[in-house]
C-alpha cells in the first residue's frame, strides 16, 4: 500500500492520482478476504439464501453510488463500496456463526 504511489508512477504515470483510492480499497478488500472462509462454508452447507442476500447487498450499492457520485468525492464512493463489501461478508459470517 505504501508503494502505491511509486509503483503507479513507474508503471502508469497517468494514474498516479489514484494512489489514494488504492490506500482506501486495499484494506477493505483485505478484510473482505479474511471473511471469505465463512462465506465458503455457507456455500458448502447450502445456505444459499444468506449468500444471495449478501451478494444483493453488495450489488445494490452500485446504482446508489452512481446516483450519489456527483455529490461525493471518488474517495468517498470507493470507501463506501469497500465497506459495503466488508459488511455484507461480515453479516454472512455472523449469520453463519449462529448455525
């Protein structure tokens, strides 16, 4: 994450300004990946209703963020998208722990 700016400067200089987005999105995706085993266990146990609801929560934020993006900064939109992904997986993991 700390190398996002230098790496982007070397690989694609036109995207150096997006380093902040990398700093925001990487922790969210890391947290989401930590919650993936619970999500996979739900798939194995065929708790598909929970899986579908958690995926719909994630997908439902996309149109909302597209509508709100003129009012919010791109960093806020990225943070909101990342947090929704984490919260959807967290909800599935908490629901899984009650099985």
